[in-house]
């Protein structure tokens, strides 16, 4: 004879409602990713590049709107980098915070440090639309 608990476990599960978006997942979706790619001039020594990277890494401690900072050097085997060697991703809660960062004195000062050493720079921003 089946008990109520054995009957419940023998039947298929009731479909669960779709997963609700939490405030965190909604916030993560609306965050702005600011991607910066550098190609250094040939005369930029490894020591100079390290100094520039350290100056960039210091920006989150000077600009409260920066919510995340990541960086690394290109290691793609595809050879589509066009000489860009360093990638940086800054995360902002929204476009307003990104727009506050751009003219910030600390960001402008960093531009003065890195500018003379750059052969090329690419910047792409996007609002995360992923799941």
C-alpha cells in the first residue's frame, strides 16, 4: 500500500515557477563594463609598463564609482589583437557612474601618465545584457 509520502515521491515533480531575478542579478545586468585595450610604443620598457599598470590599478582607490577592476595581458592564439597587449575591464553600476569617472581628476592624471607611452588605445563600453 502506498503512503502519502511514497505516492508523492513516485509522481513527477510539479513544474517550478521560473527563477525570479534577484536584485543582485538585475544589478549585474545593468552594470557598465568599460573595456580598455593598450598597445604600447616600442620604447616603453617593461618597467615603464609596470609603472603604468600600477597607476591604473590605483584608480579604484581614488574613484569610488569604480566597482570592479580586472586586467591582464593578451594571450590569444588567434593573432587578431592588432598589437594590443594589455586589457583592462572597469565595472560601474551604471552609465552615470562611468560618466563621472571619465572627467575625474585621477582619471585625467592617469591619462597624462599613460598617454605618452601609447601607440594605440581602444575603448569599448557596454551595459551587460547577458543572463
